[in-house]
């Protein structure tokens, strides 16, 4: 699991925990959107050669395991 995915999952979990507390109603959906948007934005900021390198590294890591 990539670090970005871990941060995204963590952000969603925090947002769900915040549902139990009296925060403004818009804060929880905003946190969920941000938790999803940050890793997606980081991926989109990479150019095509960097994405290709990243995919190749991930493929090699899967072969090793």
C-alpha cells in the first residue's frame, strides 16, 4: 500500500470519527473530499515519465513478494 493511499484512508477514518462529535456539518464531508483529493492531485502533478517510473517500481515490488 502506497503512503498516499495510507494518508487517504487515514483522512477518511478521521472524518468518520469526527461524525461522532459536534462539529459543523460541512467539516466532515470536506475532510473526506480533501483526503481523496490530496493523493489524486499528487499523482496528477507527476509528468508521464515519472508515472511510468512509479508504475515500474510498483510492478517490481509486486514481483519480489
